C-alpha cells in the first residue's frame, strides 16, 4: 500500500506492507513542510514544473472464450516533484550511459524517448546477449546509484506528505458459523455474478461461499473429516485475504515553515536596544552624530585642498591691483590739490566799496 498526496508519483520505498490474514488500519495526517534555503549547507530545490513519465503496463480485455493481453505504455503526468524524481532520473541516465537504452522497470521521462528506446528492443541474438549482461549489471547497481544521487539531488523546499500510524490485527477469523455471512457480504465487493472468472482467487471465494452455505445447513450431520477439510479451506482463504482501512487522525493537518532564527532586523533591534540602555543613544541622536561627522569630513577636505592660480585669473588680479593703485594715486593728487588750495587761500584780497 502506498499513500502519497495527489500529483506525486508513488515510489516503492514509501510502500506499507499489508500481511495476509490481517486488517491494516492506517491513521493518516496530511502535513506540509516549507524549508528555508540557505546555501551551501542547507540548500533546497524550489518547486519545478510537472513531470510526465512513460510507464509500461498491461491492458487486459477479458473474453470468456479467449482472454487477450495487449502490451502498452501509458504517459502519466505528475504535478508535484520531490527528491525521488531526481534520484530516478540519475539512475535512468546511468542506464543510458552504460547500455545506451532505457530501463523498463523504472518510470522514464517522456523527453528521453526522443533519442533512446527501451532495452531489448532488438532482434539480433548477439546484441540481446550483450544487452542482457549490461542490463543485469546495472540492475545490481541500482542501490549504489540511488546513494550517489542522494548526495547530488537537493530536497524540495516545499514538501507534501502523509504521516501515518499503522495498526494491524487478525482478520477475518472465519469459522463455519461466520463464513456464510462473510461470504455473502463480500460478494457485492467483487461484482458478483459478473466477471466471476476474472481471477482464480476470486473464483475460489465464490466457491467457498457455496460450500460454506452447504456446510452450515449440514452442520449437525458433518463427519470429522469433512469438518477438518472445510476448516483447512477456510484457513487457506483467510491467508489469501487482507483488509486495509484508512482513517484521518484529525480534520486538520500540520504545516511547518522554517525561518532564520536570527536576522539582520533582529541584530539592528538588539544593537539599538543595547545603545539606548547603556549610552542613552536614540535614533535621533545617532542621525545627528552621522550628520556631524559628514560636516567634519567635508570641512577637513575643504581645508586640505590648496588654491591653485590659473592664467586668466592671474591677469584679472593684476588688472585689479593696477586699478586700485591708480585710484590710490588719484586720491593722493586730490588730497594734495586740496592742501595747496588751503595754503594759497590767504593771499586773495577782497575789497569792498
């Protein structure tokens, strides 16, 4: 029995064994795991697109006169991938590398059929013998290939799976008294009276239904040998039956999400809290200190840069200096003229009649 979420391939390592003569009860819960990708130690693979596998199968069409079998291959699409898909692809590529063909016992992505075919798709006996040797060697190395692939293939960041708790107990515990009711209740599960020759096991079930009814009606007149023979047949039937029931543990599943335990945001918050506690520094004070440092650096750079005179600027400075000197000379001449005028003023006589 394999339980997987819808859209995932049912890989054989996820199978649960159901023993004959037992009732296997599975209490399941649907869980989700969202991993945090942290290369290179905790890196995971993000969700990818759907995968289409080509799987060999047998289509059976039964006719009461002559049963017919027709081999075929089915293309099945699976929307969700997991690490096992990568491991399977690694093993298929190993077959291609050594044998140049595709294994028929593994699901093969359909895009590989563009360049390769299944192994043993040949008619030459020598080629078939070589292929058989290579095929056998690769099959014996499947476990090694899977171990190598798990070192390379990353786990999926988003994983969906069922967590289950199996419980088993004996079933059905047939006796002469309980066999009649059990057989009559089981006939409807096998679509009696249609296709009652579909398999040998189901035909045996219908046969024992008739025998159990006969034995029950003659229970008081059975001999010891008949009773022992019928009990042996019930034990054989019981060892060929198994019952599987699936029940949810609860109406809700469980979702787990991984997050960084300590982020940069937490670091800044802790630093700000420590500075505020021990130094009384707030965010506003820190901004003012940064602004002050910027001003100090700018002023230091401005002081360290000397003035370098250029050609045109020097000429303008000389013209400005000469103009100032002329202005000073003119001002000196005016002052001297004023002084001479003051000195010559007493020599002027004014006569009034």
